């Protein structure tokens, strides 16, 4: 039985690598063996699609071409270049990990799996990706796409069994290419809802396809939460008023257009006035500029954006608030939702 399983692995490896050699996506982080560049790419790609990541990756490496440059950079500068990419804890952890690499590892990313996992923001997946793709070591790197492929090919249902399969399957001669081949197969062929089995190089070896239970290998989707989130674009003398999020909560330290979630029995205007945190008596709601739709994991946010006038002096009404010129917003860390809302002013 063990020999049969080993033989199956030996057949899967060349079939998948041959397919990858013919169809691989041309991505900038695949043109380099620089561990730093690959680390930045793998961090950005967590829960984010490739096409979204591409411009951020290029800008980030241009601004911070080395670990030392990232370590020396101001935190706000790092977050500003991350603005719009979401999941901002990733950028914070990159900054913290860069400091650890400089102080503990002499400015070089360690070539050791456990040492990598000890760095802020680096888990088993990212460590495996770096070990295989940057250092050529046979470590598995199982992202969501690879997990779906392995679950279907081997009809595996538990995380433990998937990890064991991935560890046995990774090719010793080309581990980085093999891991990326699994990811590409999941991203382009072995799709979540409508897999293109006719284009799959492993279709004849797919246990889930033979049993007719491809869809059963999918984890159930979490229930969608629909949220109303009114926002106040407060303008005065060509500037808009932003509020800084506290360091201890979600999106820590980012600037945002004030607003927030509406309670069940609350009107949109009442919710907005509540979220203005003491500035409400200085703000006059004028008209609705537009409606923005935004998704975060299972939350579907509908944000009605109100144009508002500030009747107070130009100084910010409370600590943690600040006036910004529209032309300067790209230099400051803003939440994705706030960036979308700010664009409404530009369009108008």
C-alpha cells in the first residue's frame, strides 16, 4: 500500500511540473531568488488576489528595496504604501519582522524553518514558501488554492491529512516550482465553484472527481453579514477632516473618514452623528454624495457618504482628528473604505 502511494506521488510530481512549465504565470516575484522580495510578495498575497497585489508589490519594493530600508522606514510611511491593500496587520508585522531580522539575524532572512516561524507575521505557510522558493529546500507551502487541489486529488477532509500529504508530495528537486504549480492549478483550473477538470493535468488521478464529490470538498461559506456604514466627508477650505484609529483596535493607527456601523433600530443620520465622537455639534450634514460597497471577509458593507460642512474653526475639533489636503492623502495611511470615499470628492 505504501509503495502504491509512493508510486502515485511519483506520477503526480512530473505531470504537475510539466504542466507548470507550459502554463506558469509570469509574475515579478518569480523572476528573482531574493528572499526579501519573495517574503514581501507572499505576505501581500495572503487573502489578496494576484492582480490586486501587483502594483503594491512594485511600489513597496521601490520604496523599501531592502530589509534595512524597511527597518529604517517610518511606520506611517509603510502603512501609507499599504493603503487600500487591506489586512493592515500584515504591514505592521513586516515592519516588526524587519527589525528582528536586522537585530537578531544580521539583516539576512534566516534559512531555517523554525527561525522563520519565530518572526512576527510568519507562519507555517510563509516559512514553507520561503524555504522552498527562495532556498530550494523541500518544504510544503499550502495556501488556499493548493489546499483545495490536494483535498480533491486525495479526497482528504482534515487539515492534518492535508499537511501530511503535502509534506510527502513536495518535489525534492524543484520544491519551489512544485509548490507554485499547486497554487497555479488551484487559481486557474481547480476553481472553487466550477473547476475546469478537462484542463487539469491531474484529472485522471483525482479521487474526488472519480467519486463525484468535488463540491463536497469545499468548506461551507460563512454567513454573509450586511452592514450599513454611513460616512461623513467633512470639508472646509479645500481640506477634509480625518480621524485616527486607536492603536489597540482593528486597523490601528490608520486615518479614516469618520463614520461607523449603524445599529439595528437606528437611522443613518443618527448613527453618523453618534460616530462623530464629539464633533457632531460642529458638523452640518448637507447631501448624499454617493454610495460605496465594500467587502471584508463575510461582511458586505454599504456606505452612504454624506457631504458635510464644518462650522467650527479650521483647527481639528478633538485630539486624534486632523485636516488633510486631498492632494496629500496618498502620503498617509488610510483605510480602503476611506480611500474609496475620498475619490468621490475628486470625481465631483
